[in-house]
C-alpha cells in the first residue's frame, strides 16, 4: 500500500546518474543560466520557480508513463518507464547539486530556503561529481536490487522463491527445523553475497552527501524532518521508550505461548524469541502466528467483513463506493468522474498488471486514481479506505507549489490512510448497514481484536526503528564493515528481543536479506506512521465527542473532524510538520500516548497473563 510515484517522483530516486565535470570556461548556455539566476536571494527565487515548473511538467508526463506501465506491462512500456526514470534521475541530481550552492546565499526568503532544502534532500543515494562515481553507484544499486529479486532459499532441501518463502514462513504447519532452514538459507543465499558491493556503495554515497553539504548519508536522511539530525534521533528514541513497556508485555506473552507450543529446547521461557518462529522472515509483524496466541473464547471476532459484503452481493466497485462514502460523510467533495473512469479496480483478464495497491495523482491537480486488483474480502475493504486516504490527501494539497505536493513528512501520508482504516469498527459497519447491531461483538471479544492488531502494529515498532539505526551507524562509520552483521544481530536483540535460529558468522550480511536494505529505501517513515496514525485517530475521536473505549470509536459522519482534517491535509509540505500536526491534533509533538490508550485494555490483560513471568531479554 503506497501512494504512487507522482509529484515528487523526480526527487524521490534511489541513485544518481553521472554529473558532468566542471569546465574551466562554462559553455554559453551555462553562462546564460548564471546571468538569469545569479547567486543572490532574487536569483535563487527565480531559479526555484524555474525548477518547479520544469519538474511539474515532467512529473505529469512521467506519471502517465508509469501508470500505463503499471496497468499494461509489456517490453515497450517497461522501456518507456525506464526512460522516464532516467530523465527524472538526471534532473534530480542536477537540481540537488545546484540547490546546495543556492542554499549558501545569505538573506534567502524562508520559503525559498525550504524549497532548496527539499531539493537537496531529494536523492536517497547521492553520487559525487568524481568522474565515473555515479556510473559505478548505478551499477551497484542495480546489482543489489537484482540479486534480491533473484534470491532463493530452500525448504526440505528444495529451492524456493522469495515470494513463496515469505508465505511459507507464515505457514504454521511447518516444524521448527523447517523454519530454521528457510530462515538460514534465505539470509545466507541472499544477504551474504551483497556485502562487498554494499560497502563500496556506502563509500560512494557518503562522498556524494558530503558534496551536498551533509556529514554523511544518514545525516542527510535525518535532515528532512524540520529539525537537526540529532534532534530527530532523540525524538525517535523517545517514542520507542514510550512504547517499549507495551512491546515488552506483548513479547513476554508471545514467548510464553511459543514455549508452550514448541517446548524449552526450541523456545525457552526467558531471553529473546527465536526469530524464525514469529511467522515472518524478519520478525517485523507477527500476525501470522495469531492462532498460536489467540485468547481462548475471545479470539474469534464473531463476524467477517468479507462474508458480510458477499451476503449483500457487494462487488469491488461497491466497496470503493463505500470507502468514498466514509470521506464524503466527513464533508469531503466526492471523487471526480475521472477517478471512476481511469482507475484500475480489478485484474484484467487480457494483460499483466502490477496488482500491488497504490494511489495516484497523475496531473498534480485532480486526476486521482487507485490501482488495485480488488477481491471481495476484509483485507481489501480495509485497503480501499487506506488508499483513498492517500487520494484525498493528494487532492487537498493540490493548490500548493510543486515542491510542497507531498505529506508534511514521509510518515504522514501512510498514517492518514492507516488512521482512517482504524475507524473500520463494528459501529462503523452498523452505520453503513453492513452489520446488524445485534451482531456487534461484546466487550469479551475486545482482547482478541486488540491482540490481533498489536501483533502487527506494536510488534513492528522496534524493527521499524532499528533498520535505519543500523544504517545510520553504517553511514557515519560507527559500524565498520567488519561489524556489519554483528551490529545488526545485536540491534535486533537490543530492540526486538529476538535472536537468529542458528549461529551467524561475522562475515555474513543478514541486513541484505531485507528488501529495503539493497533497495535503499529509508525505513523511518514506517515507524513514524505507526505512531502518527493513533495520534490522528485519538484527535478525531476526541473531536467527535466519543466517550467509549478508544478502539471502538468511529468518527464516521462527523463534519467537524472532516473540516479540521482538511486544514491539515491542505498544508501539504508547505510548513514544518509540527505545524501540520498542530492543525489537526492541537499538539506540536509526536506522542505514543494515543497508541498506549488504544491498547490499554490489552496491556492490562497482558500484565495479568504475564504475572510471575520474566519480562525482557
């Protein structure tokens, strides 16, 4: 689930193309550009205006190409998408380097300075201008992603693909020995061969970050949050410490249940949990093992959204109409007719498409769409509400200048859809006529509902944090290549309380077995979104006057909530994110307290279950 590569697509690239070496005498075209955009506050403002127009125009053309490629996959559309991507990468590198120079001009207008910083931060992996460096960086990044995509593990000695091995890690019919085999083979086969190239990639990218005025790549990533890198690090650690007691309670309970299933020889009653027993290759979300830990009598919610939809004869398009109705009930304008004409709702029978759900704004104005292969089930019903959250956000900020066509920070966009999805409660289902009030589960079912939510929402938090903490250490040199794997394993134990099922050699490269590492995708956005979604949800429920347990709240139909939400969404990235947060929640500080309130009944129950048990690892 994501919002698609539009608007800032030209900036959000993972690597750079070769930059032209400086010449002693600039060509005539460059001399003209220097005259039109001198290194003055006025020249910087004019240059930024030129860049915004160029990127706006490019992004519309590129978005159309990407859309066709995603909904009609052929060799030709692949080639067109690659060409558009190369053009966007070239623009982003060129403009980032020039923005770094204009950023040094004294007396800049604050708005211009903000846009220059956005341009500087737009490249995930910057290449230096040293001849050949960008080409080498491209080759390494392509190689790493290709290695991951071709990765294979084994199950009972037989080769198994990446997508299949992910699914099998959640199959509870396997033995601990089979889980260990899949875990070890995937990490050995996929991660280990990448290490040498990854080390070189870090060297090149750090040189590029230095040219852009940053200490290293990690500092550059942390500079995109309207605070210093040090302040951002402190804030994320604070949020983790606020949520750690809840995570530790969940960890203790799950460890006990795994011990009861597998015995002391496989999973001891104390210490870390064996990483391969949590239903996920990276132990990042534990929902697949819910059947093992479900509380007796309350694990079954009592209804299934998919079955309710089928009973009423709902089709995929009906599900989208219901999702639109949620936002309309808050006062948002109905989706444009083009949304219904141009979106992809179901998988075509005659061609290959990318079924992964995504939300698009093709023209940066009102040509908003979703792309899904919708099935009539509960998961897709929730996903539709989530993806439409992206669309309504995109539409809300469409009058902002080009460089502000984005969320307040990279956690906001995901959090908007997630917090709306939290409102798919039994009360909401009653309000839209999908569930009879007599079918609403009683409070005795709440613990099962909350535990299932926590197995994904809470279990993810330490992983969401430590992935980038590891990379920050790699980029700033505090984690040396010789320590790559040892540091990864130690961070996973420190934050997640998990341990590998087998001994890991120091020269292994287990981080490479997680896509976002070879794919060079910053990960902190997912951690922030987990926190922000509950903060938004709590604010909406308070505004709606909800008085019951937070996890049962629905703000469906509340125009006051919609009006305040719209004010935040309309800001886009035009102001520092604390301003956007304050516009909706009334506070300028990210806080995990709403998340803790949501899960408070579960925490009390977990503490009761954990009495006499050893907490921590």
